[in-house]
């Protein structure tokens, strides 16, 4: 069998007790045509040495600036202010007319941006040779120096590529909050008594009227918006602005507004390409319809992604200590190129490859080998899991999840008329099913479940010694901060980190472990056991 080494980037992420590698994250490029098969073999151990990567991605760090050069794409990240990527050049041409703007608007009308003050963290987390990751953390501020929500943004750039992948997280780390009204089902989902459909509770939060990322582009002409299984929507942006608003993930929940009027649409993938005489810019939002509401706003000045498209009158409340994360793709291709749109399609519907026999034999998921699912091994458990996964594929009605970016990735806990808040490590169950059966949806929804856990069910800041960093158990509104209990699970989050390399999974696991240590240590110190006689931990 003829083999030729391909460039790869490898990072060990977990080890066995003897310090041998248990999990490793591999980055390499795959170039396979439709219906074509290609085998990739991983060799490891003593005596195995990777060849040096030719023309690697280059990251140069200076006192106040980080330079990134993928080959066809160059940009900088400032350490004194943050505007995503600056001085962006693609194939020797300036790709944008100005640096992107990342902004969030409070329900008071005050507008805050990431560029108002110096970030408190700017770090090169990965430096190549195939992938570089720049992490930036700070406060959104306005011209008066007022602060509103923190941001954590990770930029992923790739060797030889004209696109970047961006994770942007907003977190309510404010000590002082306002009390927001939340409707919760008192008698079931949805409520059975029309006279008392919901009860109203007050929770601490900060209110967002809008949040967006703006990519300015001079002399934009044509636009194309991807459609599932059909030709893209397209038009001339010179005739007026275009807005697509996604209000849910059920049929007919999209609204497209153009100079010619309004039409409803089924849920869209969430990608758009805007063309100018010199460059073609593609922007895509992962889980655009599932993490609703979302918006795409187009004009001849560029493209704006509405990440939290609410309003001053009906704002979105981010509860104290919780977060909202958006994953985005930005591609900068030559004018009239279709490559960006093809990349966006792959980004929105990623390919997932798995070898269940290899995964199960490795014992990497649990401490013992798993049993692959096949005709001889399938049993009652497998049938229950398969039925559960099929149920997850059906969108909940607006009566259940009126805001997908809070609830998507979780599921209902019927016995208590509440959300599960992933209290029983359901993301781990989905990942194990993926390993045993090779079920693509199980992996993707497991990933979505872990991300939900990170945003809605983790207390990144609670202002309380015992609850800071803890997960929130069963609750109507995903908000029940109290000391960690016997219902605290983080193995799913760890497997999310091991499968994806997303460092937030590792960070949340450590936060949760620290909270457990504080709660249990001081419980024993104070009461001689893990239980407070006045308020026992479950």
C-alpha cells in the first residue's frame, strides 16, 4: 500500500496513568471528491517523527499586535483594542473597507463595542503549523467608559486557507443586575389550564436589545443567501437593504425583507455571500435556525450578522453568570468565486467520520472498552437511545422553546415540568452512542448539548463563594444557582473538549470541579459531613 505523509498538527489532550497518550487532537487537510474514498492512517510511538510542515501558518507576536499569515490571507489582532481582525488582506488585495465592528446594545439604547478599552487577555493558544488560535477577552464598553457584558472571542485561522472560524461569547459577569420577568410552565409543557398558562418569576439579568458583527465592504453589488436543497436566494444589493429574520426553527418561521417586499421562508442554513468588483465575502452562522432568533442584514456597505436581534421594547435577558455563544465562518475569496459558499455549506452541515470498532476498542471514552452496536449486540438500551435521538430531531413548538438560543441543546424533564439542564450527563450518553453506532446526529446534538451546558447551565459568575462555577440543576428557566451536589456531572463536558478541542469545555469542567471542592471541603470543615443540617445537599 502506497502511503505519503500529509502535513498534520497534533496536540495531546488526555493521558493514561502511565503518561501514554489517551486522546489527541489532530488537524490535517482532507481533499476528497464526492463519492470518492480515501484512507488515512495514524502512526504513533517511539521512532515516529513527523516531517516539518512546508509553508506553515505564521504567527508573529509583538508588544501591541499579533500578525497572522495563512498564505493567501493576512490580518492583525490588536492588544490595545479589539475589532476581530484588522488590516485584512486576501490574495494581495484589501478584503474589507474597514475593520469589523463587534457591538452589543442594551435595552437603554446604549451601544457598547469590543474596541472601547484594552482587553484583559490576548493570547496565542495555538501557533500552527496548520491552525492558529488567538483568544481575546475583555469588556464591551461605550464612549463614557461604561461596561456591559464581557466577551471571549477565539479566532481560528488555517494554513493555506482564505477563511477564519470565530467563536464569540457574551457573558453576564456583572455584580449588579436588574430583575427580569420570566414565564415558566406551572402545570406542564405547555400549560394545560388556559386561565393560568404560566407563572411569572423574577431573576437577575442584563437586557440586550441587539448584538451584531459588521463586516464593511465597499461597492457591494450582488448577494446570495443559501437555501436548504434549493437554489440560493439572490439579488442586487444596490437597489436597497435586505434582511432575513429567523424567529424559530419550524416551517415558515423565516422572514425575508427586500426592496420588493416581504416573503416567508422555511429555516435557512444561515450563510450569505456578498460580492464586490474585487472580492467575494461569505459569512455564516452555525446553527442559525436552531439558536434563534438570528438575522442577516445586507446593504451596499457590507454584511451584518444579527446574533441577538431583539429590541428595546422586548429585549433578551442574559441571566447573571450565564452566556451566549455564536460560532461563525468568514471567507474572503476572489470576485465571483463560489468557493466561499461551498465552504459555508460544509461549515453549516459538517461531515462527521467515525470508526466505531476502533473507538470502542480504544477504551478512551470510559475506562473499559465499549461494545460496538450491530445486529448481534443491539438491545433494549440501544432501542431506547435511538428512539430518544429520533425525538430530538423534531423541533419543539413555540409553546415550549420561545427562544432557541437559551433552550436548544437541552430537553424537557417532564416529571418536574422543567428543563433537564443536562444534569444527568446526557451529552456523554450521546457521545457514547456516537462512538458505538457511528450516529452523526448523536455526535452533533451531543456537541450542541455541551455548548448549551456551557452557556445556559454554568455559573461563570454568581458572586457567591459556594456557587461560583457550579452547574445549574433542573429548573424552569435554566437558572438555579446553589452549591454543587451529587447531581453534578462533567464527564460529558470533558468528552466534548476531547472530541472538539474547544477549550471552553475544559474551562467549565475546571470551574465546576473548583466549585465542588469548595462546597464539599467547607461542608466537612463546618459540619463534619457533606450535609448542612439546615439545608442538606441532595
